[in-house]
């Protein structure tokens, strides 16, 4: 298992853009936020024991070695966008149907 060694904080700038800051440890975050506990229920075992900060949502896994924290506003916005995204519809064709479609396409090209 890879060790989570990058701490990422995602907030929103005054112009509405996302501000992403990465830190090599949680020490710089402790200077700006108050630790109110430690994560003890994450399904990602590497996040257990990570600090929980007042005013930030997290910790959340992001990739193999990044621990992500978000401001409440960013968390709410990104969650709404994720929930509103419609999944792509996938059609399933049998191998026989695909072979027939390909044969018809080849026949049309040959006739042209």
C-alpha cells in the first residue's frame, strides 16, 4: 500500500475558481486550521488516523498518495455536479448483431 504523503486543500477563490494547494505534511494545515479529531471510520484504511479539521470536509482519498480536504462550499458544489451528471447510456449488442451490422456496412461500401 502506498503511503498518503500529499495533503491537498481545495477551496474557492473570490472569482469562483478552484484553488488547490498541496502540502508535504499536515503541519502547515495545523497552523491555519484547528484539528478537532482523527478519522476512525474511513473505508480507506490509509485514511484512518488522519486529522479532521474544523471548517474542512475530509479526509478523502484522491489517487494513491493524496489526502484531500475541501471547504464546505466546494464539497457541496462538486457533490451537486457529480449527482446531476447523467451516466452515459451503453447499448449491448450480441456478437451476432455486431457481425450482421458490420456485414451490412461492408455490403453498402461494395455497392457504392
